[in-house]
C-alpha cells in the first residue's frame, strides 16, 4: 500500500520538492480545466434554441462535457506517470492528450463562431 509520498508503493529516489509540487499544480490545472469545460458544456446546453439550432447546441455541449470527463479521468494517471519518471530520473512522458484537447476546444470554438456569424 502506498503513502502520500510513495503512492501505490512507487519506489525510487525522492525528487526535488519543486518538481513534485509543479507536477501537483499541473494535476490541479487539469482538474480546473475539466471543471471549466464542464461549465461550458452546461452553459451551452442552457442556451436558448432561438440562439443556436438545437442539434448544434447539443453537439457542442456533448463535446465540451466529454472533454471535461476525459480531462478529469486522465489527470491522475498523468500525474502518476510523471511522478514515476521524476522518482526514477527517466524522461517525462509526452502529453498524449494535449493535441486532443487543443483540437477539440478549437473545433468547438470554430463551430460556435460559425453559428454566431450566421445568426443561428
């Protein structure tokens, strides 16, 4: 069983606290991002049908809430992988989900922009 400093029994050399705290801040930022995406999805779902066509509003809301769930679900595994790399002086894992979130949020923004400019 793990302890707060060695979650799930992850052995290795204790990294510099600055790196551990930076990793923790990144974890918390992923959770904040998840909450913001969720709030955006809920807000999009609440938009009046007079503003956006209902199917597009629903699509945008579903994409935002899905990205929110993915960000929340992947925050801890990412933290664990980075912490393991720090403890074992290994290369940091690549941010595998960064392109998905970047393109996902960009797609939602572009769709919303098109809807705003077309008046629907």
